[in-house]
């Protein structure tokens, strides 16, 4: 399945064609040079192994965009597509730290932002991103609750009707939080994104560019940003040959309309948020996501999103069982790993380095830093088994697989 989607989407976008009416190739471009993108670390590692040429083009696009604008098109992601607000704090922390470590290893620099799987977010999730130095995050307009000018009155935005052509500032309102604890939020254009994902907008580059142009507000003063957020598989897998639509739009149609293509980091540098935003807490106080109208119940039970007509009564007990297994595994890990590591949870957070490099030298450095004493071969093997147990205890919450 990975191979099929790679051939239809990930690879063509790295060498996207512009053809003439007879199908002859006129131009080639790397679409990743022109748009923000993220790859989950597990998928990106698979691409590196199976399609190294295309993997290298994606990595180079991330570096070239950073060299050109000062801000990379690449965005980090939590390690294995976990719904972050439903995870334990320790799992959220490890997911984010592993995702950042993987990003730094592949691209050679720190990420400015992290894509949250399914845009699932809560205030606690945003606090974690602030702690880790992320500058911005991308959410659905329907995840906003209230907005206000700095120091002004809060205005309801819960219907998704806020102005998405500007970034907003989320502030940590937790009692005792420092005043500068904040992160910028870009809310993508909902109708534009829906049209691209589900309504065939990417069949024609001219029609696509016209729709983008129509999203700008002609009577609004100052810079405006029109952004869309869709699954990457939209461009070639869900909609055949729309990688070519993107290529022609980037190279010609958008330019012909006077539209400048930028990435989020570049725009944020010149246009810091002036307005503030509060995000919805969701019906259960656990946050919201772009693909569930009921907070994050799609991944824990209590709604019919994604059911396609079948019974979804299994979701609640299934999630409860996974949570119980996670907690039991965490207890075993805390007890057993303390025999080998000075700080078992710090060792788990650092395990991403060994996932990227299994060499004896890397293992020796890992144990040299985290082991509480000199471990023999059997003890090292046991310690690694415990870390692998924790990895798979997180992998069982992968929401896309």
C-alpha cells in the first residue's frame, strides 16, 4: 500500500511534470519546493529505504526552501500519528521529542512547527509545543472558539467564520504562566481545503488558481495569506495527476494572477499575529480535530464520525482496553527500567536516537549517557526490550493505520 501511494503521490510530486497538449514534458519541478509539507517519521524512514532518490529530493527541497527564505517548507510531526490530546502527557512528550529528533536527523536543523495528526489539539497540547520551542501550528477554522484584537473584547468564532487570512496568537492562560508563553496559529481556509480534498478542484490548474485568487479579500488593507491544508495523498492518489495541476499552478497560474507563494514561517516573520485566539475545548474537555464534529470522540467512542454505516459501539471499550494496556505497560517499564537507567522516562525520550542509528557505537553512547551503571550484554538486551515495549505501546494508538 505504501508503494502504491508513493508511486501515485509522494514520488511524482518530487518530479512533477508540466506537459503540452500532446503529453510531451515541457517542464519539471519539485513541488516540495513550493509548499509546506510534513512526513510522519515512520513513513519517511520507509521512503528513505525504498526510494532514496526521491527521498533525497524531498530533503533537498526542505533545505533549499530554508536557504532561500530563511524558513523551511518542512514541518515536523509526532512520531506515529497519535491523537495527541487523548494520549498521556508522557506519551505526548515522547511523541513530540521523537518527531523533532527524527526531523533534525533528516534535515539537519530544528523544526519551526509541528503538524498535529488530524489537527487534534487541546490547550495542553499547545502548551507542550510552546515548551518545545515551536513557533506555529496549523488548525481547522472550526477549532477556534473566540478571537479578539490585542487587549480588546472576545468575539465568538465558534462557527468557523473567523478571518483565516491572518495568523492568531494563542496565549497560555493557565494560572501562573509567563506572559510570553504563546504560539501562532494559522487557521486554513476551510471551503478551499474542502474543495481541493473532496470536490475535484485540483483537476485544472487555472480553475484552482482562480479559486485561490477569489479567497483574497479585495477591500482588506495589508498583507493576506490564503492557505489550505489537505492530506498529501490528495495530489496524485485521491485525485490522479493533480501533482501536475500543482506544478502548473506554482510555475504559471498563480504567478500570472500576481499571487506570491510563501511558506508559513516566511509569512509569520513579516506578519506576526495582532489578534489573539482561544481554541475550543471540545464536548469532553479533551480538545478538537479537523475530522470529527464531536471533539476527539472519533478515536475514543461516543460519535458516528467515519462509521460508513456500521456500528461503532466497539470504539469505547476498545479505547478503554488500549488505555489499560498502556498504563500497565508503563508500570512495568517504570519498575523494570529503573534497574538499568538513571531516569527511565528520559531514556525513553532519548531512544529516538537509537531508532535512527542502531550501530554498536550509537548504542554504547546511549547507554553511556543513560545507564545507571555498567550493564552487561543481557542487561542491555533487557533494557532495549523494555524500550521496544514502550515504542509499541505508543504504536498501538496510531490513528491512520
